[in-house]
């Protein structure tokens, strides 16, 4: 069988709804998503060195789908080397980018750390974890890709649309990938990938370890999307999500975070087709 390779990539941003996007796309009969969702092929030196035969194995099971791709949110902030490698691989690659208010994204990322029992202070995370800032510099990160690809190769979506009009986001995705826009995904109105505050931390640690064990093994990685499809993720959320633990960002925290993103946000307005003025002070 002829090896299959992607003609589109979902490149981010992290904590911006990419898991929801992956499930919407995976459910479409004419779209194939890489096993395990993320391959990280273009940013992992070890994986990249294995070559294209290894990369094609990540799309085992793909047949004649019109759109084949992966959703690897870390690609967006991976810089010029990643963009250059993708350009060399496929100069006509399409990109799906989902972004959100960077302050909200930073708070979501912080809560994600807490989920895994990393009880860092919000301000300390900004000092010690470069990803909380770098992954939210959307203009800077997208501009690097625009140095290699035409803007027509990009579909840049607003995270707010998932809550406000998920069907519209779904149609935009399907149109961009040239597949049937009339298909209605069973996941379009479901919240997927939300920050969970575990009621039982030991159970969450076990789930986390199991997920990574499966993800690193080609054949077993297929279990992950199957589990989501049959509703295991939703069931797990019901039994181990303590919504009382979810805290809202305070004004002094939001003001502190905003200072890191203001300049980038002002430039971002130049390259997106939706209004982000409400993200600005």
C-alpha cells in the first residue's frame, strides 16, 4: 500500500481548543487524523531523524480520505526550524490555527499545571515556565509561518466561536479542507479538552500515565480516539471532575499577564479576519 502523508496540519495554539478540533475532524468520514492526534514529527529531533517511512506509519489506517493530517499544538510556537521543515516536506501544506485571548490561555495553562499536582504560584509560572508566554504570542508565531507559506494556506479561528457558534466553526473547517460541509459532527456541541480539577488526584495521575503509555505505542495509540468516541472521557469527567476547585482569574493576575501580550496583540489584528479588540484593554 502506498504510504500516506498529511496535506494539512493543526498547529495550535495549546490550551485553545485543539482537542475539540481534533475530534470534530476525526469524526468526518472523509478526514483522517494521525493515530494519537499529535506526532510531533517536525519538532522532535529523534522522530525527524527516523525519516519519512517512520512518519507515514503515524497515518497507518488512512485510505482515500481527501484530508489527512495531525493536530500538534506545539508546532505553532516551535519557530523557524519547524516551519522550514514543513515547507521542505510539503510547500502546499494547509494549516489550521485556533487562538484565544492570550490571558485566558495563560490562565488555562496554569490550571492545567495544577491539574497534574504542580502547585506553582501564578506569578512563579511566568518566571519559570517560558511556554506560558511564548505559546500566547500568536502574531510572532504565525508570522514565522507566513515567511514560508501564503496566508491562503491558513485557516485562523477564534476559540470564542467554539462556545458561541460551534456549527459555524465546523463548516469553516470542512470548507477549508474541501470536504462535505453538510456533515454534522456528533462532537460539535460537546466540550472536549476542558480543564479538569480532579476530585481524586491519584486517579488522575493513573489516567495521565496510562494516556502517555498508550500514546507512545503505535498500535495501542488507537485506543485513545476509540475511548473518546464511546464516551469514556465524558464518563471520566463525571466521576473525577470537582468543579468547585476551578478558580477564576483575578484582576491583578489578568493585568499582570496582559503586559506580556499587549504588543503582540496589537500586531495580531493585522493578520486575523475577526475582531479581537475585546482582548485589548
